[in-house]
């Protein structure tokens, strides 16, 4: 048996001597590594030649003599494994085929990338708190390094933005609403979204990327129309105005009634939507004495009232889309008129207007420049109401009256002081009264109106 074992060993050794072999067949190389030394030694029998076979990774290897070299700097993102197909030939015949594998190891060499530089997201102001307004898939960055875990941070750009939104998790960049939105208070909220491919900021290697995230707050139809001027208001609530007026008995006034604290006028409580308001009388004048302009809100008389009486009208202001409405009271008193003439409370009013104003610009009250100047006469029969009184400027073509408001009638190119006589005419009694308005035309910038509802 000993002789047979020795003979078998000699036969195996002889067979091995007739075929190619390599020192190793599997190697690990970190990507981006340049390896100049031989990868493997090839044992080639006498009379044979070794070459790279057709299934080798193109251009990845070369053979010099009987040594196999790595011919490229591996990139994990291009190839996770390289293969060398070795063919040993004797003459034209392939005697031996060998395969050598290089496993490319991934390293952190690529920064994460957002698929956007700026992302704008519209969010309705009535969105419920805790709602996910942008899913994680909408904000995720991509990293070509397979094993990297990405860490996200939301940094506020708009002061206070961090109290409105947050990310669901450090590794889950879904944007969540944490606080109720208000379009009137804030229309845009800006963030800087940061992503890092290491947990610690100072780790090496570490890569970051940033993108801008803008949340545009969209108005929602939350509030009914507001009748102005509000008896009380904040950004969310308006206690509607109630209107008062008076008419003389036995007369049908030709124009819109003059009311206090002003004409019937409503605006959409949601200033970002600003639906058109339509007006109607829903109760209080079953005899049809009054009519209201559907678009203007102006109250007019359709006939005279024969004897003293008080009308309490319920006026509705409804959004043109029919979504919301409000109602208010309009009280109109019909009184007997004695025929006494009207009178102005002041013999002289003081106004101001900016130089360069064209036609149709309101003259401001010189004592309160943010308000228009009101020039109005009182009727002794109607102490604080004057529905029957009309106004006109008698001596200055640069100005005209619109109700109780003084307007410019032409371009005011020069600075100076101008005077206008205003005549009040009671259309019922034919009584008149006059006063003078002193108007300063000067270089002056009108104050910026408030952004919220009045």
C-alpha cells in the first residue's frame, strides 16, 4: 500500500505541473485605492501562455509575465466586483481556465444630494396640527454610498419658523405641522434643510448638503363677511357695525341714503381670498320702501313714508360663491321736517394732499393724516343724520365733492395753500349752508395702510 500511495502522489504532482494555477482567487480592495503591486502570481507550465479571457471586466486587469495586476482604481459605485478570466493555452488550445475575483469595498466618498435646490410647498392655513404636509419621499436626499445612513436637520430662516414645523425624525425627513397656521399673520415660512452622512458633525470623512424649503401658507375660507367699520376686531373676529339713518316724511330722496357710521359695506373676513360681497334685505321692510344695491350696498328709497316711523332692516352680506354670509341691522327713522336750513359745525376745515396727485385722490384730514377729510353739514331736524343733503364745491375746479369726501379733480403740480368753498343743499327743504376748506398741497407721502382688516 505504501508503494501505491507514493505512485499516486507522483501522478497528481505531474498533473498539476501541466496546468496553470494562481496564488489566490479572491481579493478585497477598498474603492479609490491605487494598487501598483501584483495582485496574484500565476504558475504557468512550460510551453503554455496565459492571457485574459473575454469574460474579464474590461480594462480592469493586465498580465505582465506571470503576474496579474489591477489595472484600474476601483469605484464601488461603478462595479462592486471585478473579475479576471485567465486562459492558459498550449498552441491554440485552452488547457486551463481560472477566475480571480476582486471584491470592491465601499467607503464614504460621495456626498448626499437633494433632488432639488429649492422646494416650495403650498399648505392651507386650516391644515390640522400634526398633519404630515410633506412625506419623507418628498424631502429625502440620495447618497451613492450604499451603507451610509443620512441624518437630517431643519434650520429656520424665517424667525419663529421652528415653532410651526418639524421633521418627524432625524433619519425620517417628513415635514409635520406643529402649530396652527394663520394666513393673515404669516404667508411664507422658510427653512434650510441640511443632510449629513455621519451622525457626528466632526467625523472624518463626512459630507453634507443643503436645500431651501419654502412653505407658502394658503388662505382658507374660515371667516364670514365683515360689515365695516367693525365695532371690535382683531385678526380673527369682527363685531359687525350697525347702521343708522333718517329720512324726512312725505319725500322720496333721489340718491343713496347717508348712514352712520358709514355706508353699508362688507368685506370678506379672509383677506387672502377676498370674495365679492352681494347685499340683500332679508327682513324689516315688507312694504318695499327701501332697496339695496346688490353690488354696492347703497340703500335707496322706492317711495316716500307718509308718517313718522322706524324701520329696522336686516341686511345680509353674502360671498359671491355662496359659502358664507353675515347679517347686520340698519335702523332708519322717518321724521317730520320743519324746513330749517342745514349748518356746518365748523366755519373752516383743514385738509392736506400730496403734490403730484391726480384726479380722484382723497384730501386727508390735516389733524389726522391717515384719515380722509369729512365735510358734512347737520340738519336741525336730523341732528346727526343728513340723508337729504348733497354737497358741491362752488369756486375751485381743482376739487370736487363725493358725498362728504373732498377729492382732487385735476393734477396738482404745485405746492401751496388752496381754498375751496363747499355748499350743502338740503334737497327736501332747499335750504343751503356754506363753509371753507383750506387745503395744503405739499411734498408728502401717504401713510401705508394696515395689512389686516380694519
